[in-house]
């Protein structure tokens, strides 16, 4: 089975967003104190099961890079728009 968006190989947990809740316990996962839309940190096996049965979706995390204060103030640091010919991470 493929990796979810927030699953990292070897990670102890996987983040999923609860999309529907019809019981206090779904496939052995207690969700009594959670609401639809909440993000859950689960064991990867539990997370994949909830996703497969459409109780949850993988949480799409985004990596946001923020330059350090020294980098932001450096006048000779290149601006990302000035990096012609360089590969950019997708």
C-alpha cells in the first residue's frame, strides 16, 4: 500500500483528518472526544484502515521554509526569483 501524505517511513504515527463519525469507536480507534474535521495522530496501520474505509483522509502537511533572521537581512542573499536555472523542490 502506498504512503499517505503525512506518513514518513519509520515514523511512529500518521496524521489523518476525520471525515465522518457515526460511532464513538471506529475500527478499534476511539474517537468519542473528536469531531469531524479534527486531525488525528494514529499508528500507521490504524490510519490506513480509517482511510481505506473512508472514515478519514490523509492529512496533507505542507513544509514551509522560513529564512532565518540573518538570512532575511543579508543584502547579498539571492532572492528565490533570481535563481534561474536552479532546480526547485516540488
